[in-house]
């Protein structure tokens, strides 16, 4: 009788356990390491992100020869990014993964999912007009995420540096970072929702550039919400006279950082001296903060503005910061500490988008393709942010970083068994997130589509 032939060879040189030989082979069948995609699939279907973005593009391909629609390509890319596969090259090894095929409704299809070249062609497809439509779609997605029209929204505007290592269009050398890169402008709202992102060279934005950007954004927001009140928060990069003039003309409130000048410092000289003296008298144990409010303005401003100064004395010396605001009420301390300093949370949102979802992979040659990538990673942010909002309130799940959330909920081993009338997913019996998976799936219908 011939010897039994194993389909795959065993992995060599495994140490025995308890005196027993360890044999490992890649013969487990239809297994995947991304069982949590079943939740992301439901979130994406509810938000309808892929179809929103695909509707902005014109497909030049012959309809009779299309295998993968634009919405399918985008959906596959979004799920890849959310699951931690940020490179388009990863598509070549995931296109036959059973969980990705299930998420794309192609499990019973013998054909594989789209490949890396197909994804690259999609990224290079949009022109400037298509990118404007995609930006509009991202803002519409933001507005659709609210159950009711809000009375007031807070927009945190910031920029971040993306290093590049090729001959990409729009790249620029940044002396502060000592390398070439981009410096895209990113906007989140006060609760962490992604609004939009714009690719730009690695330099400080001018007042005219910021004004043009805000004009387009405001037009898109008020097309959905004509009467919404808007509060703009940003650092001193965005406190140009053009921005202040535009905000007043368009009834947009603002809390903006102001670069210190000799004119502004004259208003706080006595406060700095007295704060330093009080700190020294207290023994220097804890930092001392004091605030003042006055009206003044830079020579380039149209008029004087309300300036709030924060003076802090500590072991390292005295540090003074200034902000300008149009808000009519509130103490100087409350406006600075509770309203302005809250924009620091936007840096965590940028970290989630950039580090946990690899939004800085702007390595395409064309600037338009890199702008598409910003939108795709922004859409992937929506999947993960929406998934986190479904978690129980006041639980640690509600505050997890995206990379931790992915590790605990998305990276689950699963066996996929396709039957005639059913698809069975066999998840690990010892999975610690069994109850939370059931809880989240029960709350998916609450997401606004």
C-alpha cells in the first residue's frame, strides 16, 4: 500500500512540547486572520462610503469588460487600510483571502479580487474636477453622520508634515523638518469626525490660501446646513488678516493662536512680572497660570481684536501665549483652557489618521493621485471612527486607539465554510471579544446612512 502523501510539508525544526512532537502545516483550509472584517463590512455598507466616492468618478473602461467596479475597488482599498494593509501591493496577497472576498460579496466567485495595478489605475484616474467632487462627497458624508442638524459645530484645522522620498509633484523642501515632503491641511470637528484634507507643498500656508480653502469648505457645509453656526479653531499659522476678515464677513466665530509680538507683550509685562514673583513666593512647587484680556491688533489687521493672554510661570521660566477670539462671552481662563486648548485633541485625530491608518503614504508621482490617497485614508478613518462610536459608553473600548482597536477586534482568526445555503464563520472559542462583537453588530443600524 503506497505511503500517504501530505499535501504540504511540515515546518521544520520545531521543538517538542511535553515530550510530544510538534507538526505544523499550512493545510487549515479557508482561514483568515481578519475575522473582524465582518463588522467593518457592516459599517461600510451602512455609511455607503465607497459608493459615495465612486459616484464622483467617470469610468473610462469598456462596460462589457469590467470585472471590478469602481465602488468595489474603493471598498476593497478602504477595508485593506482599516485592517492595517496600507500598501496597494498588499492587494496581491489579499485578493484570495476568504474574509475579504466575503466582505466584497465575492466569496462564491472563483475570480480573485482586484490586484495592485487595478488599484493604482484607480488612484491615477481622477482629474481636478473629480477631486473637487470627492471633496464634496467627504463633506456630505460628514453632514450625513448627524441624526439632527446641529446648532453649532467646531472645526479644528491643522496641518501635518508628510515626508517623501521621490520626485513627487508638489513636493518641497522643508527646512524645519530638513527633508522634502508635503504639508496637507486636515480638518476634524470637535468630536473627532473627519471632514476633509487637502494636499499642498511643505510650507506654511498663506492667508490667501487658507481663505480660499475655508471659502470652499464653508460653501459645502452650508449647502447642507444653511444656518449652522461654525467655530473655527487653529494655531497661529491660520491667523492672517485675510482669514480674520473672511470670518467676520461670513459670520464664522474663531479661536486662533497669535504669534507673540512686541506690541502684544507690552500688554502683559506687569502680569508676567507679578506672576513670576508669586511663583517664587510660593516655593516653586507647581506652575502658576494667570490670564488677561485686552484689545489690540497687528498692523496688518483691519481693526483691533479681542486678545487673550495666558501667562505661565514655572521652574523653566515664564511662558506667554496669545489667542484672538470673536466669542462675545466667557472668562479669559475659560475661553483659553476649555475652548481653545480642546483643539489639542485634534492632534490625536491626526495621529490616528496618519500613524494608525498610514495616511502619509503619499508616494505616487502625480499630485492628484496623492490627493486621492488622502481621501481614501480619510474614508478608512470614518470606518474605524464609526466602529469605535458603536462601543458601550463609558467603556475602555470607546477610547481605544485605532491600532489597538484593530488588534483586538479586527485581527481575529476565522475559518470560512461556504455551504449551499449558508456561509459559516468559525471564530476562536477563546476570543476575548465575543460579547463586544455581538453588541457592536446589534448597534450598526444606529449609524446614519
